[in-house]
C-alpha cells in the first residue's frame, strides 16, 4: 500500500469511529424516544418537572407531542436550554451545583405542593440532575453540597456510590419529590446515564423509592476518605437525611419508564459499523472501574484480536459503555473517557491496526466541554515528536491536554442527551 493510500485509510477509520459516536448520540435524542411513552391526559392539571442535561430537550419533545394544557419547570446545564412555550427552562451549574440550581429546586417543590388526586406530574429526568437539583436537607446549605460534590468527584467513587451520598443530603432527591407530589400520579420518563439503568441512580432518583440508607452514605464517605464538615456528618449519623423508601404509600400509583439507555446507543452504533462490513461485538453497557485500568484490559482484548484472531476475528469493532472513574491525583483535570483512551494507547504501543474513540454522549467529559478523543496508531509517536510524554500525561491525569495537542479531541457542543460513556475500538484487517 502506498503512503497516500495508507493515509487515506487512516482518515477513513478515524472518520468511521466518529460516525459511530454520532450514531449513538442520535439514537438517544428525546425527540425520537419520548412520544410513545407518554401517559393519557388526566382529569385535572398536567404539571411537568425535570432535571438533567437532556431535560430541556425532553420538555421540548413533550410539548410537541402533548395536545392538552400543561405547565411546569425543568432545570438543565448552562448551554443546554431548548425553547419551550409552556414549560419554563432554567439553566444551572453542573457538575458542581450553584445558586441557580438551588432556586430551581425550591421552585420545583413549590410547583407540586398543592396537587390533587386528579392531577398528573410528568417528571423528565436525565443524567446531571443530581447537581442541578441541589436543595440540601435541613441544617445544610449550598456550600456544604458544593464541598461534598467536589470531594466526591475527585475521590474515585463510582456514580452509584456518589449518588448514595447525594440522596441522603438532599431535600428533593431519593423519592422526596414524588412524595411532595402526592396525591397526584407521577409518571417519570428517564434517559439513563448510569451502569445498570437503575432509576434510583438517574439524577439520584427524585421520584423513585430509595433502598439505601444514611449508613450506606456514611460508608461511602469513609471508604474514600471524603472530607465533610461535622454538621454534614451529623445529618447522616442522626438519620435526619433518610430518604423515601420503596413501598411508601405516597409512591403507590406512580410509573417509571426508561426511554433511552446506553444499550440502545450501542446498538445504533453497531448497525452503522456493520453497514461498513465490520463484525461488531458489544462488550457491555455498564462497565465500571478506574478508567486507566479499564483501558489496559480493553487493550489486551484488542491486541489478542489483532494478533491472534481471538476471541474476535478482524476486521471488527468492539463497543462498550458504562461509566468509569478517575481518581485525580495529578495536576490535570481528569476526564474518564480521555484517561481511558490514553491508557489504552499506552498499552497498545502504537499497534498499526488498532484505532479507538471514547467520549461522553452528553458532550462533556469530566469538567471540560470536550466529549472525548480519537486514538490512532501513530498518536503516541506524534505526541512524543511534539515533546509530549504519554505516560507523564497519564500520570498527571492530563489526557485532555494530550489529545488537544494532537488536534484529536471530539468536540460536539451540547448534545441534549446523556446515555453515558461510549467507547469503540476498531481492529482493522491484517
């Protein structure tokens, strides 16, 4: 193969990976997923509440499909608003909460505080809702929530573990919003961003019963050495932060529907890859663990496929989703998708037939408005030629800067959905 032909093929594989990511994001758009899950109109009022990075797009889709009167409020991340006619859209900070989110949470509870059994609440919840509804339990303030959130984000705790703590320091999450809606019926429509799609973990479950306890929250804090002020710990040790449990009679007639999930997104990407003649293997939609360790494991699978034709023969694409974690110890800003990808690249050592992409489907990897990056066989060699050490970048949790140096970042802007991480490894034919 000539150098020009090899370069063209390299560009083609990288472009294909980006198309797979775009297909995954497109499959999870609320406009495509929401209408078929809507309930029948009630005798009384229809009130819409919601939170998350996809909530404004969900609200817009609901207005387009709903023919009866409605009103409400949803809160989304700054830059993720969508124009709505009847539902108020509020923007607030994510992942560290701010006063705008606190005010929106208070207004949400006020909105549902005097409903009747003839009324209907449609709750639109997606990933990011935990930070966007930061109303603290009595005795705590916003600064307490911000401090705990920052510590959890750097601790290496899984999203499920973080949400256990968040639910028990909240006056609105862990089923409390649904309890406030009683006796109205609550129909919750969810876009899942969590491994396993457990509704209690999506936005920390404002409208579903929570089986975990204050003791579980304390265990997470101790396990990861999270620093918390004495009065924050007292809210847990006293049981004052206990959440609404499954089986609570106030939740009896409520319904919950998953309208988009990581698995749906992976299947959409699989269709796109097969159309290009690649065998596709979905390795899992709920993979967790330290991002760099997952990267090493995935590298081992890809190398075995490329060199041995086991357990998958090339040409093939290996897809996976879930939510890894990054324990930030260096001066970098983290980002679980780019840390996974850099760890993968270091372990692959520039294998000439392996390419990869990793990105967050909400367009934000960590605390940076970059979805992820693309890895090519020559990425590490090119970085070294520019004076950038891959291993040093990995050790300092600075993978975003590494891929920015190469011009390999995946930048989408707001995607208006969130079905967690997307990873694709392409093993080219020999």
